[in-house]
């Protein structure tokens, strides 16, 4: 037994239970006596060939006496298997292979590079470039330097305000220090008079030749001296020039605020270009992308002749647009370099873009082929008889089978379409079905093998094809005849006897209206006649309850037509309201006797409920007015009452009867029960008109007359 092997595996000899395992382990790495190890040597190997080692390796023979770990390391996805495609390799339009687990990859969309493409951009978007620029997108997979150069103040960025534009109270925008902004407001503020012009003196200061004058505001931009003997500057001497006039090189005369007799020349001198205006920059200073300011006459212009073709300032190794590679041209790679953009040769070996890809289909059945290096054409043999591109085994339309012909089965095959023989044994298509109906009552029959003929006996008397049991029109029943019941049957249509007991159709139904007010009556068994009594006296057909013109209402009215078939009682006079009261007289006076007049009347049943009378009287001198009325002779079973109303200028009191009013008139009423006489006595002191009301309190009315006596 090889004890060093046992010690190597850490076994205790005394632990007999582990001994078989230890022997097996030693046998794996140790050659048997006289046998070589796995690598062909005699040395005990540390491990076995094929055991795992490292990240993804296995042990392999390193000569005959040793093992070495052959470990390729993990793949790009962290696994040990070989990836089908390298991670990051393009697999389509903006697609690339990416890890899908440890040992597999999947074609996934590439992230947007920020310009809408998926290629790696040559520069980082937003990084500074040129003088004042930053990198921006130049298509989907390229960048360019967007550099507007320096502004007129010699700095980067747009000016916040237009130079020379007004600002503040009296200032204008000028180039700033560039710390917080590119422009600053140069504003001296308002003068003492609230304007912006330079004043010739101090407001309130002395002026004039006598020294007694004072400067006062003359508007917002001028002072005026209260001493009118002074000059334009408030002094006494004659000035050599007018304030505001030109002086020096680029200046103008201005009053000396300390001495009104002195003018000073406010002259900034010529600018760096020999002019008088303010320049936007410094001669020789930087401007634009790669330029510098230089004089153009008396003004400054930015000379950018030093910029390269990519917007930078350094020299380029090649001019953008020059040819390179097989079919490419140099393009800008940032602002300081160029690169060769070469799409390579086309499929025909040229550099021009081909109209179509060689090998793709075209026309009906053709493919695109090259014509030289820069052109293609369509090589097209045309379609077969079915519109496809394959060669057909039979010509469409050629005969096959009993009565068939080959027909297209899709665009690249034909099939035999054979309907077989027709019902008459021929090949022609029959226009109708053999045995089918035709004509009136016929059927189609073969006429040879290629045609049909119609065998038609015609219709019966009802228009059908069956034999009828009875002839239409023959008699049946009491008064009937056989009539068609559809096209193939008859039925007995028997109306029976008419309303007069005959078989003829009557012109009118007995009992129906005719003439003015008549009805049709039977005249024998087969005829009718009109029995018409004519209209009644009101133009209707009904019997009237009373003859129009006959008396009613106890003789006070007469019946008149109320529509065509009824009458109503119409009164000859209308005395039921005080406005249409019956006039007894209008020349009564208080000298008349007690009974000055008597009137009779009736309150007829149903129609007449009250009667009105009136009388007019005057008050004679030395006479007493006594308006008196008495109602008696009241019919039995009736209860009539009496009221007397006075219309005049006098007050009214009741000596007999109870006070009452009607339509604004004061009066008195007597309301005794039953047929007892009614008595009314009015006390008035002036003449006027008296209204008498006789009305039914209870009872149904009567044709018997009542009596009314009046006096004054």
C-alpha cells in the first residue's frame, strides 16, 4: 500500500471505515505498479485530466509528468460557453448583440446616442469647442462645433441688450466687464431739472451780469437765467462759440459750470481707427471663431480668414470634401481634424449609388443585374400563361378528360378542370336543368346531346297546371258560382240570399240612409226603394217636441229652432236685469195719488226667475215724496219678494221693508213668506228713477199673474 498517498488525502490508518475510500482516491491519481499515469508518465499527478480549474478551465497534461490548468476565462457575459456573436457587434439597423444570460446573446436595440442615431459620436454633446462654441448633432451619428464666435464686446454669448439702446433714466447700454453680464447700463441719472441733457450751470446758482440772476429750469433739459442780460452760459462776456457747436477733433463746446463766461471743449479725440464713434471692440482683439478686430476705414470689422473648413482655427491634414479610400471623401471630425467617410464599393464594384440591389427581383419574373460598375438593369423573361414565373407542363385552355380543359392553379401550376358530360350526354353547358319547369306548365327535355326543348301543355282556366274539378263560373249552392281558389283549385262562393230574400246584389243595404231623411226599403226580393218623409220645420230629420212659432212660457215667449233637430223657448222681451227694466213711465211726481200705476206679470216655470220695472218721478214744490210699492195676487205655492231701489241725489231710508243695495243703488226689500203681500215704502226728498225688482224666492214659477201697484 502506498502510505504517502494516504497521507496526502488526510486519512488516518486506524480509521478502517474510511480505508476503501482512501484507496479509491489514490487509485485515481496514482498509476498501478508498472502502469503509466494519465499523461503517460510515472509521476503521481496532482488531480485528474478534465477536472475543473480556474474560472472556466480544465486540467490537461503538461508533458508526461504534470498537469496544467487550461482556462480561457469567462466570456463577455460572465459565462464559460462560447458566445454565438461578439457582444456589441451590429446585428441590424441600430441593433447589436447583448448578453441574454451568461452564455447566450440576443439582438437588442442600441441606445440612442443623443442625435437620433446609434453610432458612437466623435465628441460629447455639449462639450466646449472653438472660441465660444459647443458640440452639437451633425446628423444622426456625427457632431459639429456650433461656434458663433465672440460678440462685439469680445466675449462669448449673445448680448443681453443692444449697444447704444436707452436704459435707466438717461443712460445707454455699453460693453460690460463680463463678470455678471456682457452689457452694462452707463447711466448718469437725471439732471437737476429731470432731463438727461448736460445743464450749463447749477440749479439755483447765481448768473447774469449783475450777479442778481438765478438759474431756473427751462423745461427738463435746459436752464434759464432770470437775468436776461447774460449770455447762453449765464455770463456777461460774449462767448467765442455757441454751446453744443463742434470743437477739437470729435468734441463739442460746453459751458464751464464754474464760470459763465468760459466755454470748454469736451473732446474724446479720435478712436483707434481714426474716427469719432465708439468702437465695438479693440483693434487686434479676438472676435468671431478665429478672427480678430481690424479697422475698415473708421470702423471695426471681424477678420475670420484664419478659420479652417471645420469651424476650428488649426490647420487640417486634408481639405473636407477631398476624395479618400475606395469611394469616400474627407469629412470634419470635430473642428480640428478630418476623417475619411468611405461607404466602400457598391455591389457592382463602382462608387455610385445603385438604383436597385443586384440579385433582387424586378419586373414580372426578373432579377436585377449589373451593367458595368455603376449601373443595373432588370433581366426579365416575362410571366407564363398563368401569370407566374415557372414553366407550365400544359398550356392553359388545352383539352383534358371527358369535357375538360387545363386551367391555372395559382400562378405556377395547371390542373384539369373537367365537369364531365351534361345531363343529355354532351359537353356543352345546358342553359336549363333537365326536367326543370319552363313555359306555363312545361318541363325541359333533351333535344339531342347538346340542347334542351320546352314541353308545355299550357295553363288551366285558373292559370295553374292541374286539372280543375269544376269549371269556374258554373252555379253552386243557393246563389253561388264556382270560382278559382288559387291556380289549381276551385271553390263554391255562395253569398246566400240578400236582405230582401233574393240572389241579386242589392244596390243599397235596407235600412241605410237615403234622400233627405229616408231609408232604403225592400221592393220585392231583388230591389230596394227610398222611403223619405223629408226635413222637419228646423231642417233636420228628427221629430220636433214642439212646433216652431207655438207659444211658451205662459204666452211670453215662442218656440224657435235650436239646431236642426230641437227647439227652445225664446222670450219675447228681456226684463231679467235692471238695465233692461220695463219702463212704467217717466212723468210721475209726488203729487200723484197712492196708486199711480198698476202692472201685471208672470214668473214662468223654469225660464223666468225675476222681472224688473222702472219709473221716473219729480219732486213738486210743497209736496212730500212718498215712494211706495205693493206686490200681491201672488200665485198659490209661490213665494215672490219685492225690492225697490232709488237712483238719484237723495238719501234713502226704509219706512217699510229692509235696507238693500243693488248696482250701487240704495233701496228697501220686503221678504214676507209664501203668498203674503209684499209692501215697500222709501223715504226720499228728491226726484229720481226708481227700479222695482220682483223675484221668485221659492217655488217653480207659475203662469198666473202677480200684481204690482206703485205710488209717489
